[in-house]
């Protein structure tokens, strides 16, 4: 069955450092991969989308890579700030449906 | 403009009772999605609507769960004869169209607690 794995352990880093979060998947060939941010008590908020034929996508301090051979996406936040502390979810989608399959999320804590 | 809204924000019910959860999507969004998030878990897809029709109901956990959407807008998720394992946050999202490249905008969720 389709499986998405994100590091279940919280990631703690110092302000100013680069945070790197991992999303691995098996038994799936997604056409797209999305990253969302979720704060406690709130719904997820869309951050970035990367397509299967794209290797890298950037938006301000965010960078996402997508390796369909390794079946892995990496999500980077450079010059991290305490305000970046949240849970980050990756989600996979296929080209013929709006249905997304979400990972369980990784909690990032940026310490000042 | 207004985002996706959900009501109630919290619902506590007794085992065996029926509950209705409501979602108001962003105006003009044709696609609407329901997800469930249990404590410490990712989002579990339940159902999605394209207009008023539901092409994919594969995520509904059992026949106690049903959903409808009327007028291409408001959607209601109904859980009959609730069980304790139904306790979770139920999230609704909408998008302009139904393709997976379309950004899904999420509501704040309804926290359901079944005693």
C-alpha cells in the first residue's frame, strides 16, 4: 500500500540555521508533491508545490527538492526564525485527481 | 475575502449519537475535501466533491460516515452512531478546481470528542 514517511521526531534547531525536513514515499508515483505548514489548532496552510519533472523549487527562504528515483523530497528553510516553528506536512497527488495523501508531519522548533 | 469556515469548532457527544459537521468553502471553489486528523497523525482523506457530486468516497471509514454537498457550496459530513475511535479533528478544504495542482485552502477544523 502507499506509504509516506516523515521524521516523527521533532526537529530542534538554532535560529539562523537551515532546517531540513525529509519526506519519503513508497508504492506510489506522484505527479506532484506539496508542502504545508500547520500551527496548533489550525488547518494546514499551503507553502510550495513541485511537479515530478522539477528537481527544485524555491520561494523566499524555502527550498524544496523532489527526487523521483529516491522517492524523496527535502524541504529546507534557510535562516530559520522562531516564527518558523510549526508542523510541516508533505502531501502527494496524482495527475488525475485532487486527492492528496499526507504524511504525518514533522514538528520543527526553532530556538532563539 | 473569507476563508473556509467550519462549524462547530468543538463537538462533544456521547457514543451512539449522530453528529453533523458543516463546511462553508471559499466562494467560487468547485472542489471540496474532507480529511480527518487523529492526535499525532497526518491527514486522512475521507471524501471529495467536484460540484455536488462525489467522485471519490474511498476514504470513508465505514457506512456510518456520509457526506453531501448542496448547491455546489456548503457540505455536511454526518457520522451516525458515533464511536470513540471517531474522535479526531475533521478538516475541510476547498480548491478552485479539482486537480492536485490546485492549492487546497483548509478550514480550522472541528474537534470531535466521543465519550
